[in-house]
C-alpha cells in the first residue's frame, strides 16, 4: 500500500474513532503512527500524527479531547500550527464548539494570540458573540494575573522572572506592554527607574523593548529626567535612541496586521507668529481621525482640533529632519515638529499608513453603497418579504463579528499602549496588587462568579490589553431574543438536534466537507495503487462508514435547516403582525392629531368672529390701541381712551385675544376671503358681478435703455425662438391619470431617515416632468418682473420681485408625484416668443444633485441653482433648499444705487424656503412651503423679509405669507401679505399711526374694492394664481407646455434635452412598463459613464455652466457661459453628449 493511500485511510479511521469517542482505537492508531519512520514518503503520516488534536477539536467529544491533552503519551502541542497556520484553538473557534474553546482557554500554556496564514487570531474566526466574550474574558483574567506578577518582579528587581514573563512566555510578551503608562502618574517603568537612577534596570528595560521616545503625562521624554550631562543613564538613552527603529517595535500603536494604525504622543504644533510651536498631545484613532489636546490630561475634554486623514496628505521637506505638514480638506494645514528625527520618522510612517487605510476605507464604503443600490434594484422577487429577515439577521451577525476587537495582535507594531506600569515601587505587595493601573478587579471577580451563565447574562467581555471593552466605544453586544431562542434545558454551549442556530448548521456543513475532502483524497490515490484483497476490503469498509457518516450529517443538516426556516418564517409572520399593529397605531395617532387640529382651527375661527363682533359693538377703540401697539412696536401710543368706553375694555380684549404668535401683519387681512381651504388651492376665479381691479399698468416708454436694447439685439441675432413657431399646447395626450396604484406608505416605511436622492422608487411615483422642468416653472409668472421694470420706485419694484419669488410655490399644490431626477449633463431649453424670454438649464452635478439655470428677457435675467438636502422622516418628506437664486432687473428709467448714481441694472438675490410633504400616513399627502425668505436688492439696499408660515392647527395659517419691504435706511415702506397658493396683496405703509390703525379693518372688508393706485394707502392686488386645469399629474397650464416636442422644434434641440428622454416620454404617454425599463437603462448607462471617468481619472465638466464666485454677493454660483444659443443657431449641438 502506498504511503498516500495509507495516510488517507488512517485519516478516515482516525476521524471515525474520534467521532465515536473510542479512546482505545485512537490510542491504537496513534501507536501505529508512532512506529512510522520519518522519510520523504511518510510525510503525510507524520503530519497526521502531529495534528491529531486539530482533528479532535472539530469532531471529538470534550472528554476525549481532555484525555488527549492530559495523557503524555500523545505528546500534543496545544499551540501547534497546521499547514494553514491554524492552532487547535483556531479550529475549535471556527467550529463554534463553546465547551472545547472554554477548555482550551483554561490551559496554562495556551496562546490565543497566535495568528494563522491569513493573519487572524482565533477570536477573529468566530461569529458567535458568546464564544468571543468567553475568549476575551479568559484573556482579561490572564492579563490581570500577569500584570500583577510584572509589578511584583519590577518591585523586587527580579530579572530572571522578568525574563521568563516578558521573553519566554509568548502570550504574556504579546499582551503586556513594557511601555504602558500609569494612568495616575503618566509614567512608564523607564521613567520611574530613571528617577530612581537605577542604571541596571534602565538598561534591561531598553534591551527588552523600552521606548526612549515615550513621553509621560506632562510630555517629558525619559532623557528630560536626567539632570547631568555626564550621567551614564543619559549616555545610555542617547546610544539607544540612535539604534531605534522607526517602526516602533516597542509599541505606541495597537493596530493589528491589515487594520488601520493608531498612535498617540506629543508633538509640537505651530500656533502663530507670536507663540510659535506649542507642545500638544495627539491621538490617532482606528478610524483615521487625528485629534490634538493641550496635554494628556486634557483628553477627558473635547479636542482642540481634528483632521480626517481620509481627505488629507503629508508634505515633507527633505531639508527638515524634525518638521512635517499635514494638509487636510479645504486647505487646512497643520505644521508639526518632533524632538528627534526618529520620532519624526515614526509619526510620518504611522500617519502615511493611516492615510492609506482611511482612503481605502472610503473607497470600500463607496463601492459597498453602489452594490447595495444595485441589490435594491433587483429586489423585486416575489418572496423578498419572506427572505428579507433572513438577510437582515445574517447581516447583523456579520456586523457583530466585525465589531470584535483584537487589540492583542502585533506584527510591525509589537505592542499596544497598555496601561500596565509601576506607579510606586515603595508600596507593599498588597498595595501593588490593588493598584494595578487600569485593571478593575471587581468586575473580574463578578465575571468569574457568572462565567457559567455567560450565555444568558451576556456579560461585558474584556479587552486583550487590560481594559474591558469588547467593542470600540465601550458598547456591549445587544442580542435579539428571537435570535437566541433555545430550550430551557439546554446547557451553555451544547449543540443539540433542536439547536437550530445558523452557526451549528454551518458547523455540520464544515464536518461534511471535512469528510468528503478525506474521502476524495482516498479515491485520488486508489487508481495509482495496487491493493491485495484485505486492503480492498478495508478500503471498502472505511469508505462505506464514511458515506454513512456523511449521509447522517446531511440528514441532520436538512432537519435543522427545515426547522430553522420554519422558525424564521414564524418570526417573520409575527414581526409582520407587529409592524401592522404599529402602522395602525401610528395612523390612528395621526388621525387623532388631524382631528385635534381641526377642532383648534374651529376655535380659532370663532375667536376671529368674536373679535369682529366685539369691535362692532364698541370695543374697537380699545382694540385699536392694542393693534396700534402691535403695528408700532417701538412705542405705545399716548392717545387717551374715550370716556364712553369702559375702562377695562382693553384688558378684556387683551385677555381674550392675546396671541404670542401675532405678527406685524396678519396675512388673513390681506386676502378677500376669511376662510382659506387647507387642501385645494384657491382658484383665481373672477366674480361675475364685480371684477377684481388690478394695479394700473405702468406707462411704458417708447425708448429703451442701452442694456435693454443690447439684450433685445442678442435675442434677435441668436435666433432664440427658432422652433417655437407653433403655439404652446394646452393639454396632454392622456385625459386621465391611470398609473398603477401602489401603496405609498408600504414602500416608504423602510426608508425613514434616508436621503431622498438615494431612494429607488417605482416609476409610478413619478410625474412626466424632470427637476430641470420644475426649475423652469419658477418663471411662470415672469410678467411680474416686466411690470417691476416699468416702475420707478425701487421699493415698489421690490414688491413685484418678491411676489415673483413667492409665486413659484403656487405650482406645487397637489404636485405630490416625484419629478424624474435629471441625468448628469441633461439639459432643458424653453422659449416663449409671446412672453419674450428664453431659458436653458443643465444638470451640472450628480452627487450632490445640482441643477443650474439661466433665463433671459429684454428687461430681466433670472439665474441660480436648485440644490436640496432631502430627508424622509416618516411623517413627512422634508426639502431644504441650499442654492441661491439671482434676478437682474433692467428698469425702464434705470435705478439709483446706494451711492446715489443711476445705473441701468440692479441685482436681487434670495434663497428658497423649505418644502415639506405632510399627511403621508393618512394617505392624504399635502405640500407645505414654509420659512423666511429674504429678498435683497444689492444695488439699492432695499430688503424684504417674507414669512411663509408653516401649516399648523390654525386654518388661517395654511399657505399664508406676510412681509415688510424696507428701504436702505431701514424705513418700512410696503406691507405684503396673502396666500402663496392664490393671491398676494400689498399696501403702502403711510407712517401715520391713525391710518395704520385702520389698516386691518379695510383689509378685512370683503366688499370694498381694492385700489388701482398703490400709493392710496389701500390694498392692491399684486399677483393672482392662474386657474388650474384638470389634467393628469395635477400639472399647471404652464407645466403642460414644457415637455412638448414637435417636428419644428426637434431639429434645434441637443441630444441631451429632457424632451428626448425616453423614460419620461413613455411616462407622459402612459406606457408605464416601458418607462420603468427605460429608466433603469438610462441610469445604468449613467453609472457606466461615471465608472469610465473614474478609471480614466477624468473630472466631469458641465457643457454650458461654470462654477464661480458671484462678483457682487461673493456666493458660489453656476454662471451661464453664454455659448449655448450661438451653437444652437449654427446647429452645433449634436455632439454635446450621449446620455439617453
């Protein structure tokens, strides 16, 4: 029989004996293996003998393993490594054998810090938190005992035992740090013995890894403690410093192989020219964050500054041996300096590795997010709901596995910053044992008592280096009770047939693979060996037994897998019921809140009616005093009350109508309706019997300013309106919205807290417009800007510009569907000859998504960007607008600037208010726009602050806005109010207290006509929303025209225009399945283009806009290059991009 065949047979026999707990058979096989002579042909048999314990820890009962270890006949080495570098402890941990791991960890000679060929310690191979806690706990006990011995040996200057502990004991040498600092004094043992002037001990410490560059709590080096230059200790330190390795073998870093390096220590940091370099304490954590403090004792407070090394790089000067720079994000620079070239080298080496690790982590995070997005797109399988819990459970366990810290490992950095040190060598042994630095003995004793219950209690595990944090940040493992359902009779760590944990199922799979691998090795050598009849029978018997074992394990696996699936499906069903109850409870709560708000709104309406009734019956004078006080808040009028009125009328009304939220203006008073609907917009219908008068149209001069003439010439010369000869369309191809009905809440409930730009929603949630077209809807009421240009009074112009800025929100009413997110480089142009303007917009950035636009007309320009921070918070979608909008007006008669000179153009700017979609849980989503919008005229200094109230329990607050226009001197000139969904009014502020007192009375009156003279002191209509047609997606009449394309226009469009986007076009035509497929296709094409740019290291540059600083406001903005329309005229747009 060949040696290979013999080894395969022996392995199968040995596995069978170990699994059957047959010690006599194992002893016989081991005796046979011991008789084999070591030759080249018997290598496999020799390896089998040396790794008998490796096989036993995977398949044998605990009693047999104990017998193998205890019996000197077998001569097993509990720390021996196999061909893969695994020790028996590695394999026992990987097999999830709790009792075996517990036994091995209790052995005095065990070394749990050995790493295998993959660079992993045993604890890193487990996904079972109980096993991990056990190993960390046993390690902590060992560290406590070894630290106590270390202190005693240093106190007694016992060099022999110190040698045995720190050199001859590999586990102690790995886990104890001779450079650890005492937490009270901050001294290392080297500092202490230098103070004692113990040359012999200092020499021993330095020879055994002592760090001459380790600073104490005050930032002092060991060399700083030597007073005399001729001191032999000083000479010793200088000699050792020259021989130090920059890789820090003694250890300031506690990072493991393949993990991010960590470091801490003192460096000098440049502060300013007055102070120069100051000594600071720096800490580099495992996440690549470098922070600094005033000193080591200041670490309990917030850091003085920090840098994320993932966005930083080092700058070194070859002429400087002590100085280096760290340059972070946004140009932040830290100028640092060390005391010794070797100290500089250590920091530079560690920081460079930390930078590399941090950048790799960022890349992995980005790639994982891309993978997760792809997996989300594929998650349309019919059983996704049933299997999502399984995926989540697996992910959570993998996450817990990754959180297991293994601080005891070393390779390039030998030891971590342990806290083991000698605080005082004059203390007694009892005191020494009691004061071991950073070792909390009471938790140890508590854990010893509760060790047998470690599975149930989930006690805090201990760190490998004295501190007892299993997870960075001091967190504990948190287990789901459903994930650890076990029979009450199960003992800790036992694996029974009904123990259907994922780990035990995986252990069976490993055993099956183990048997099959051995059987395969046997079959592999059978063809090349000649066997006699007895050998054939023996081979058949062993093969048959192995197959039976494999069959039994597979049957057990199937039984456990079926039981596991049944249990998990039951848990899923139970969780579904819980989720359903939770959703119903939330919906009921939301419904209750709506009812309460409705009740409060009724009370508020009754309050208003009562106030009017009291005013009409003799309380108006006292009320006028109160209102006059609100209007002119700087001082209370001194007008005496009429004698005919009761003295306490004012106090009575104050008590009844006191409202801390009352504003300078009440927007209700500006409207001509006392009740404003909360849901539907107020349609701008005109009364049959009496029309609402508007402000008289300003008389337009026949002559134009030079800037107006120049812009008109540009529009004509560049032939901007070619292709727009046909009148705009008035309806869509579809007459009704027949999108597939999908439960909104059912999809959104799993996305709470996420950025909406990263959500993947079904296409049925979209409307047939893009965000670029939504941005174009800003200029629907551009006639307000033309009217503003015809006005000579800059403050009245501000009224119309403000109305224009607020009018864009009228189109958001009932627009709940989500516009298509533009692709990077997507564009949209729109021209209206009848309104004499042109517009172009472009998606200039994808992450974050930013759309830039520029609209131009003879009398005005409108430009800016649409960039939002969006979140879904369960009850609402919230959008915070980040970009700023700019408007340039070219008044017919010019404008007076701040310095008194007349200019032909003035600049306005403002930021859009917040947008929220509420009522999602009740299935009645409503758009709300709220916040303060400040419109500034940078040329004249005029300003207006418009308050758009957030929807609340007051019925009158829905859609409400109010504001005051102030001139450059701060004088209030105009009042603005109304509702942004229907009408906006304005009124001249006279400055007369008597007239201002009657302002609300005139505005409340619904019969009185509004004045056509803005300077009359009466309210006048500034803006009124256009009627809304009944069309799919609740589009406005203006929005209907945006996506229109015809044969005249198509030849003039670039290939990137939104009108040519296939998924959006299919959506408009009602081809929803095709729209979904096309949407996926174009998004995948965009991702492929981005990857190609990343591979080629190409930065994307927009075609028509460039990012600059605004010359007036100094804000960052996207400037229109201006070459689009010239290229369009010459039909040179065909090659500007292929994105669809």
